[in-house]
C-alpha cells in the first residue's frame, strides 16, 4: 500500500514544484519507491528531473487525446518516476478541469493500479484549479495533504483568512536573519496554523539545482536547504508510521 502526499501553495510562487521534486528525491534516497504526479498545468516538474523543456507528453495531454495516461510516465532512476501534466493550452486546462468536475474520482480509481509499484505518490497541486485539487485531496483521500507557505506577510494574511483549513503548513524559504520572518514564525508557532516541524531555509542552491535540471540535493552539495529536505523526508516516513499505527496496519 502506498502513501499519498500533496503539496498545495497558500499562494502562487511559493515553490511547490521545486519542493515536490526535492522531496521525491529525498524519499528515494531513503530507499523508497516514489512517483511524482504533476497536477500543475505549468508543466515544469520535469525540468527538475532532466526532461527537455519541449516534452509534450503527460497524463492530462493523454486524457484529452484519448490515449493511455500510463504511457506518459517517465522513469528517471530505478524507483523514481514522473507523471507530468503535459503541454496544454488554457482551453485544454479548462477542459481537464471540467472533466475532473464530472469525474472527481479520476485519481481514486487509478491509485490502486500503482499500489504495487510505489511506496509514495507525491502530487504537485496547482494554485486555483479547484477540481484538480479536490480530485486528489478529497476524492482520492490523500493521506498527507500539506500546504506550502513562505514566511512573509502575504502568506500570513492568507493563512488567517483560511483559518478553518486544517492541513499542516510547510514553511519554505525561511531566513531567520530577517526580523520580520523570525517574528512571523514565532506567531505561527505560538498560535497559527499547524506547522510541519521542519522549515525549509532560504538557499541559493535551490535555483542552482534547477539550472542544472536536477532536484535539490541530487549532487550532495551540502546546502542547508538540501539538509532540510532530507530531514523532511524522515518526518514523512515517521508520519506514515503514525498513520498506519492509527489504522492498525504495520509500518
């Protein structure tokens, strides 16, 4: 049985795609079999894993074209695979969103087909396509639905407006040298949203990794951000154990 995890930005531009690629690599480094599923029509996840920028294939593209979605998967390393979104126009994306409203169990029906192949399935969720998000988090019963936020006043306001959202918040690009970030982080710890206990620090190696078309940490550059993601992977494994213990299953 695999474990599903989704990452959804509190707002756009907080680094969801980058962190999905990095976490997938970090879990793979722990000996886990990982599939990364891109539900973001920006179609950028593959760039972190060496796919060419003009690669058109993806599950959404295949669905629209009447092809088998499984043929759009790419194996990047043994035990690490990617299912990209595919190149899609705005009209195409709107059509996929409409299909997901009509068939909200799209992923729920397909996840059992992947259960024997992968230990983890990580979903890169888009910012504002509600049916794309609901198909994963609600209808497929995602086990670890996380929100991603940068520690800044904009995300702080949005988190306050959505105080009824019970998903844990993962903090990205945290720079404790900045007083405003330290203050906001303390506010969140004291009485804000439920936090993942491993913030991801600001680090120039993040953009450098993408320039090399590699996920963060792939070349063991010793960066703080790479170490943070490695610790996040360990937390994810522990959370899986806690979830399975609650369900009465072996870890």
